[in-house]
């Protein structure tokens, strides 16, 4: 099958969504606002669900319903407002790249139940991208960036054919589900939602074609629409060096009773190549960079930055309470007071409207955390540990004025461990540092994983983490604990790609600069600093600069 043109892909995706919106879950449209995108979204009326538009700043009252405060104050009795999630609907999320994590989690929870679908309009054509909680659940993806008006046509779907497709019962051939799972694994996709969504898309394609059994062409198109934009696509599909021969046929079994040979169906590598050819070569890299940037920052442009401490009060702003926002009663009364003569208010009963409501605001501050990931292996480990101990104590001495925290991860032998949880206690730090051992192998990948896991935990508590990796770069222990230098290097690079964007600095403590460690720093998008003979004072100065002090 030939790859689809961008607009043909858009028409097919919209058709699949119209056939089974609850099974496909939704559509991720990555494009700037304009006439081409409007032409596509205008065809959403073909969906068998009412269309509801959402803004990234939508509040919980609008989603789930609740008390209409302005209406209640005006009428004198409780007035309830319905929420958009009370009835199944197609939710069109505008500016989806700015969707905050809380809203993404709520919509993801809705998509886990049948009845709803989400159309995410992602305008972040640079580094911003859709939150992963939503991107993982939406079955279809379209990239319309660079598509002109002349490249598109009006989309009109046959309602009678759609109704017939929705009523048709479609079955899967034997081994189709297992095959899509294998293809997803070959494309580097770890989530099981991807092959499940691909099966739903394959059924919808077969139903649209009037077929009661999913065909090989349906599976190939499903792989293009669902699997192409997910995960890290490798250059070649993994192949087995010694493939296991098929079992011999049973002599007592006739040809009519023999099940279909899986080799008669479309091979896995064809589906892999179809998914790889479905999108532009640089799109996956841009999507991965956007995911890493959002994971590092915890939000996209325009989203609220979470802090772990509340600072001084700020001037109130107009708004409605809900979603953690509290009403400022004094400011609300002050805003409503000048309008009472015109509204017919009195001292016994004030006339307060929605435009009078004011919300409390506070300055959000965030503690910083510096995570040392120290290579404690080999004969020279004691020298590196001595330098690191001195740098930690020097930085911690300044933490009381800057409200910084320090943590220590050491990797040696077969794995890594947290030697010092985030702390500002100088006494505890000295005690833990004194008992830090050294020697053994270099599990660089395990150290990376544990350090960035600790950073993710700190970020979830509202802290701002920075990882300082101190190593000579000569990893020889793989992530599974085996002594395999090649696998250890591959594991470290794979983790670096996944963790790209988290603030970090890579310090090469080897006697000479290590090219592999420079490459690792590039994959992490982190500064690379070769410091073969750095003492504690110089190391402390370098890390202070990395923190922005």
C-alpha cells in the first residue's frame, strides 16, 4: 500500500473517529490555527456525539457542575450549573499544548471510561506539545503544519454509510493482536494502550469498508495512524539471528482443518516500515524534544508553575472560586459596593454579580534541589568521593540563605542507591558522607535512572531539581546488572534520550576527556565539563554556576 498524502490521512483519520469515537478515544491535531485546521474541525459535526469546546483554563465547576455562586447570590437560593462531563460528548480542547497537568489527568480519567472522545488542537509546533497523559490515550494523530489551503478539500462524510459502519460487527483475524504488540515493541513503544487503540482503528476501517473481518490493509493503515508518532522509532526492526522454525504439521490433520498459517499474513516488518514511512523524518525528533521539555518544566507555555511554599499575598484578580482558588471576600465586596445604587441593593441584601468576584493570589516560591550522582567505582573512587564530599559541604553551608536542598546518589558494583535523601541538615550530610563506600563496577545507567527518579519525585513536591553527574564515563554494568560494556553504553544513551530536558550538568572526572561522556551530555542536553584535577573549591564553583548563582 502506498503512503497516504497529508490531507488523505486527515480525511481517513476523521472518518475513523466518526465511526467509533468511544473506541478510538480521540484525535491529536498538531497545526497552527488557520483555515486548513478550521476546514478539518468543521467536519466534526459528523461525530455521533455533541461537540463541546474546552479551554486549558477551564475550572472544575465547568467540568463537573456545581453551585453557580453569582446566580445563587443574585436569586437568593441555590442555583446549580451543569458540567460538560455529565453527558457523553466530543471534547474539543483548544490550545492543548498549554493544558495543565491537572486538566490532563481529569480528561485522561474521562477517556478511560466509555462514552467520551477528545480532539486536541495542539498549536505548539516548536517545543511545546500535548501532555503525555492525553497523548497516550488519543488513538489518532495528524500533523498539518505546512499544509496549504490548496492542499485540502472540504470533507463530507456519508451519514448513511457511517450508520451502517457503526452497526456492523467486526472480528479480528487470529494473531492480529499479538502482531500489533510485536510491531509496537519493534517501534520502541512500551505502552499497551497503543496496540489496543490500533485494534480499534483497524475495526473501524474494516467497518467503514463494509467488511466483517479485519484485513491486512486495515492493520497496515492502523499501524500508520496509531503507532507512527509514538515512541522512539529505531532505524531497523529487531530481527532474530536464529528464527525458530514453524512446528511440523500434524499428519492426522487435513488441510481443511488446519488453521491459517501466520506466515500467510502480512509480515511484521512491513507494518513497521509502513509506520516509519507514514510521518516526516524530523517529526518524531520534534515530538520527543517537546515531551522532554514538558517533562522537565512540568508544564507548557501559559500553564501555572507549581511551588512547594506559599509566599506573600499578591493583589487579587477577577475570577471564580474552584480548582483550589479561594474567594477574596473583602475585595469582592469592595468591587460590588459602587454598583449597589444601580442594582437596587440595600444594606440587608447586596446585589453581587459574577464580574464582582475576586480571587486570592499568593506568590509561589520553589525550593531548589541539587542531586549529586557520583561514580563511586574503581581504584580512583576515593579521590572523587573526597572532592564530592567537600563540594557538598561547601554548597550546604550556603543552603540556609538560599533555601537549597542537597541529595546524593552513588552508583557502584551492580547498581545505585540514594546515600543522602534531600536535606539541608549539615550534621546529617557529614554523617552520611563519611560512610560512603567505593570500588567495584560502573553501573552508569543505574545511576542515571535513580538520579532522575529522585528529580521527578522532587518536582512532584514543587521543588526545582538539578542533577550533577560526576563520572569518568566508562560504564561497564548494564541496567539489568550484567557485565556488558556495549549494553551498558546503550542503556545509558537510551536513558539520556528519555530524560532529555531535565536540568543537569555532566562533569567528566577522568584523566582525559571521554568522547562517550560528551555524547551522553549532548543526549541529555546538559553542559559537559571535563575537570580531571578539580578540587572541592573548583567543583563547588562549577555547580554553583550550574544552579545560576
